[in-house]
C-alpha cells in the first residue's frame, strides 16, 4: 500500500515538474515561432542594407588591365608589330554628393523601421502565446465544470430513480434528470474536443507535444494590471511601434524630396590613378619599353538640364510626402482608438469578474438551499438540476472572464505600444508553483 501511495506521489511530482509557466512557454515560442523568426531575420538584414548605404561615402578602388596588338603594312619592308600590355589602379573618393548623403539617412531610417517591426512582432508573439496558454486553461476549466456537472446530475438521476421506485416521485423527475444527463454528456464531449484543439494550437506555437500550462493559484486574486487613466494610456501610445514606423516613413519621404532637389546640385570627387604599361614593338617610331603614369585630380560634375525630370521628380516626392503625412495621422488615430477600446475591455472585464465572483457565491448558497428544499419536499428535482447547472456555468464563465482580463491587460499594452516580455512576470506570478 505504501509503495502504491509513493508511486502516486512521485507521478504527481513528475507532472508538476513537467508543467510549464507562461514565461517558459514564451521563451520556447520565441525560438520556434516562424513569424517572429522571420521578423528577426528581416531586422538583421536591414543592418546590412544600411552598411551598403554607408559605402556611398567611402572610397572605391578598381583595377583595370588590358593587352592589345597592332600590325602595320608599310610600303617597303617588313610588317611592323606592336604589343601593348597595361594595367591601372583607379580610386575615387566622394567629396560632395548630397544625393548620396540623403540615401544614407534614408537607410538609417529604414533600419529603425525594421527594428520597430521586430518590436511589433515580439509584442504580437507575447499576446499569441498568452492567448494560447490561457485558452488551454479555460478549456480545462470548462471540461472540469462539465464533468462535475455531469457527475452531480448523475447523482440526481440516481436519486430520482430511487424515489420513483419507492413511489415518492413521479416518472417526470426521472425523465427530466435523464434528459439533463444526456445534455451534460454532450457538453462534456464538446468540452473535450475544445481542449484538444486548444492544446494542439499551443503545441504548434511552441513546437512541442508535451506543453502543460500551470493553472492559476487558488484563491485567485487579480492585481491591478492596467493602472492609470484612459488618457494616460493614450499618451503612451504616441510612441507605439506602429506610430514610429509611420513617422519614420514620413521622414524618409521628406528625405526623398531633398534627394530629388539634389538633382540640381553639383558633385565633387577626388580621383586618382596609377598605371603601368609595357610595349613590345619592332616599329622604330614606337620603341619598346616600360612606362608608368600617376594622376591625382578633382572631378566636378554640374547638371545643367535634364528635360524637366528633376522638377517633376520633386513634385512627385512632395505628393508622396503628403501621403505619408496623412498615413501618420491615420496611424496615430488608429492606435489611440485601439488603446481606448483595450482599456475599456480590461475595465469591463474586471467588473465582470467581480460580478461573477458574487454570482458564484450566490449560486452556491442557492444550490444548498434548493437541495435542502428538495429533501424536505418543497422543491422538485428540476429545481435542483437548474441550480446545479447555474453554478457550474457561473464557475466556467468566471474562469473564462479571469483569463480574458489577463490577456486583455497584455492587449492593452500592445495597443499602447509598451508591451515587453517583462510584462509577463506579474501574470506568471499568479500561476501555481
């Protein structure tokens, strides 16, 4: 007997060790989720794109080489042949090129946009992990409520059958209990299926088949997860990744206008060349030998007329600049609206949790009173069945409401653009050890 009890304790302990916290699941998903990894790769590639732009202000060096052979047929005498081999090293250092400077600034803004996109992907991953995590817990609670409801109805069905056999109840009570039992069985099957679906979604997100979320520690007490007023959260949203991306896109558009205007500006380069040539000839007018050359100079290019291409390009970029400005305004309004909606959702969710907690306590008292009334004959079997179903439904709704508040607090931070992995810590602390 002791060995059996010890085995059960060891099994439960092993199950507790295998259960993962929300932070552990997030860290696993961060190294597996393809959407997030794609965003991270894009951000890494943006760094190299910026380095390519920096090359515009660095010197460029090239090597050229060639060999040529010429023959002449003079009026008298042998053919004259000349073979020339030459090699040269050219170097160019930009001194002034406003268009290149603007391209570098645009590349730097593009790099910041890529980082903002990565931040957006990370915030999205946090919310997706939390949603999948609590979907499994909610499905478990729903299944547990369905099983408990079914067990209670089964007891009530057995009681109705016994009372009918002894003649203290009618067949109606038995049939009502049987109908409610069949319905509870169907609800249990549906709850089991929902749990399997939620578990599969969480497993796919993490890339494992043994993810076991930890439940909320009892008694459940939700802390203040959305401190501050609605306006405080809206002000935070001014620095949201979506708003930053739109603002950076506007800066790039403004720089594009400046680049277009640079089409009228001159460019200045420092150029140099070192060459070496070798001539082999039987032509007395071009003796054989080795020759070297070196040149250093400054090269100025000044565009004079390009068929009105520059003027029209400036007009085009000004229109695109106005487009980006309007998109920035739209992004700010959308983020502010999403933040207000998320804030209202969290506040209403907290109020719903408090109401359901009161409803749970009332439903328990109502069930106890109904069961007592049934025993003394002032309540019928259907009243007990209704009271039981009401209690279990209330408990299921309460559990779901708590999970909605926890995920909603993360969505609020996501909408405001301030969500970070550290925000999982307060929620993770609510889970059972």
